[in-house]
């Protein structure tokens, strides 16, 4: 009988992970990305917040801008105002998600670091949640946090409590909209990062997913259901429904929601396929 059959005993147990494992991965990834370029992106992304805050200040001092400017009713402080702010952040949100997420898995595959991760008490979900949290953290910095601060500004500068009494639900709508954005784009960018060993390739693919379907939708805008082809259009449609505003496209919100779920699940399957925990025997 061969010697290895007499002496080698494979381990058939289960890895027990520490509750803070994913947090350690997330904290490390967040810190490594906190560089001058990322800070510059964040500053530029939040210029829209400054503009909107000034607008709230002017409205609080002069009343509705529609009284002072022609066709300015769209600048009044209401649910549509906050939806417009979140939609205005989408471009920078995608830029930051790509910048933060394109290399998260690609670099680990390039430098064969997965075996190092999974040789420790780290399972697949610890790893993915840690990486995803990095993107979610930076995404929140340009969407949810400035959005909530904007709502708080409107409440504090208001002459009475009408803003809060009428639109108390808006922060919850912003939370739902940001969850939709981060869960969708976060898993897509991570999936594209997982199928490549190059950060540049993953970033280019992510930009392609962001730009080209939307370009095709704009060209073929006369076709009512063409918006389903663009992930941007689908997320905007769902966010409008979440805020109770007029839908910008003709396709069903529920159909868009099903599409979002399918894309997210498919992205998770791709990540699971490409990120394989490697048992290290030593």
C-alpha cells in the first residue's frame, strides 16, 4: 500500500469563521483606497450637494423660486427635489464604484491571493461581503449621506415643520433607492472584476455596461420597452416609483424590478464561479 494512503488523513470538518472577518477585509480595502484620487472624486461628486444646499437656503429665504423665476417650480423643495439629487449623483456614483471595485477581486486573482484568504478562517461569503462593503461604503458617501444631510438642511432651514410633516418618508425612499443602486451596480462591478485578472480590463468592461446600453436606449428611445436594455434606465424607473414620482419610461416597474433581481443573481453566480475557496494543506 502506498505510504501516503497510510499516513495522510484529509480534513472533513467545516471552517468556523470569526464574526469580524468580513469587517477586517472591508476596513483594509477601504483604507487602501483612501488616496488623493479617491478624495478628489468624492469632493467633485459632492459639489451637487453644495448647489442643492444653496438652493434650499434661497428657497427658505425667498419662498418658492417659482415666484421669482419663470418655470422654476421644478426647483421647489419636495420629493422630486430629493429624487433629482440622487439621480444627479448616479454618474459620480458609478465612477467611484468602478474606481473602488474594479480591482477588488481582479488583483486577488492576478496575484493569486485567494489561496491566502481561504487558507485562513474565511469563507466565500466573508470574502464577498468584505469586498462588497468597500464599494458600499464609498457609494454611501456620495448618495445616502449627502442626501440625508440635504433633507436635514431642508428641515432645519424651513420656517415651520411643513417639510418634515409632508416628506418625513423621503429619507426612507432615499435609503431604498441607494440600496437598489449599490446592490445592483456593486454586484455587477464585482462580477466583472471576478472574470478578469486586470483592473484596467474590469474597469473598461464596467464602463461599457454603464455607457453603451444607455446610448442604445437613447438612440432607440421611440421603442417603449427599450429602456429595459439599459441598467441605468431600469434603476431610474424603480427609483421614481420608490419616490412616488412620475415614471420616466413606459415599461413596467415590476418588470424592471424582476430584471434587477435576475441581473444581481446572475452576477452572484459569476462571482461564485470565479472565486473558488482553495483548501490549503500544510
